[in-house]
C-alpha cells in the first residue's frame, strides 16, 4: 500500500463519483479505478458499492475513511514537526544568565521566542560567568549572558550594555551617606570569591580606591540573597546600578559610585553556532 492509494481513496470517498474524483486528481478514470481495486485487493475488503447510478461507501469503507483521515492528519503533524526540527525551530534552546543581570528584558525574551517558535522548549539556567563560558565552549548552552572579561577563542560575544556600580544599604539603619568611604567600618556582603572571582576582585578594588579594604563577613552566590541580607540589616554591598530598577524596596537606598568603575554585560554564543533562533534572540536583546 502506498500513500497515493490513500490519496486516491479519499478523493473518491469525498466525491462519491469516480469521474469527478479523477478530474480532481488530474488523472483519467480507468487508472483511478484500477488503483482503488488494488487497494481493495490488498485490504481484502470492499470499500465502495458501485453501480451505474451511484457510488457509496461500504461500512468497511466508512471505517477506513475515518481512520485514514486521522492517520494522515497525524502524518501531517509529523511532517511539520520534522520540518521544524530541520529548520532548528524545534527541540530545546538553553539560555544561561547570571543573577545580577536577570531583568524584565530576559522575561520578555522568553515570551518573544515562545511566540516566534511555539514548538521550542526553552531552558533557562542561572549559572556563573565562569561556568557559562565552559558550557558555551562545549555547546551545552546556546546563548549566555555574562560579565566581561571573556577570554575564549570558541565564543562570540556582543556588548549588551555597560553597567556601573552602586552602594546599596538599609536607609532605616544608616542615615546619611556621602560616598563609599563612609562605609569603611561597616560589614559587607559580597558574591562568593570562588563563584565570581573577577566580580569579587573588582568590588575589593573599588573599595581600595576609596581608601579601605572591605570587611566581608557574608557571601552569597545569588544577587537576590545579597539584596535580602542588606534589607535585613546584615551589611551593605556594592552591586550593579541596573539592579535598583528591579529592587525598589522603601528601606533600600542606592548610591551611585565613581563612573570610572563599570562592567560590561555580554551576550555570548558558541562560535560558528549561529542559528535562526540565536539571531532572533540577540536582535531582540539589542533592540
């Protein structure tokens, strides 16, 4: 049994007229009749009752039609899905980010990609810059949002935005702050040095530029945890200035620091791993 047999059968079943079905299929009637006869012989079942006046489906024919329509619809779905996979718009797409860069824009990116590629399964991972670089080099991530510096010959990157730094503190416990040097005797909450070594060292360098070495008592691998520790009066911290837009708590104040200190947030992808989805994602983020 071939696909054409099913196609011919459905044409006759819909028209209930061999002549009209043949015209619809752009073939002559004798070959059509022959194909239907071959199908009936292979099935061992009579599908149509025919006489000079009309053609009707037998009970077996009615059942066969119902099942063929169902199976062909399933086949169409399989064909579409196969095409989607071939076009790289189906399957899984993995995005990495660091907690200090998560924003509404990333949520909007997921919504955008879901709308553009409804068959796509998007996986979002909060991963340190160091681990993202390794994952990108091994093609385990399709796209990463990391902080510079990036030293790798296997990764392509574009600047997403330049971020600056701010002091964050609990304003119910600390009254007036003019600059970071006022915090030299305070407890600091930083990212864990092993988790984000470059970020950690940058914050220590910022403090040294203000004339002191920070008393780092608490460490965390997540920016939201750092913010909550500061809210609860367990210390102060230095964070990317962009975070004040997403952490608008009344008891928190952000003081912008010297603009000489900045950090580049990069959109990174595996080198030579350009895809339609990645191009769409990068364009959306840069828009």
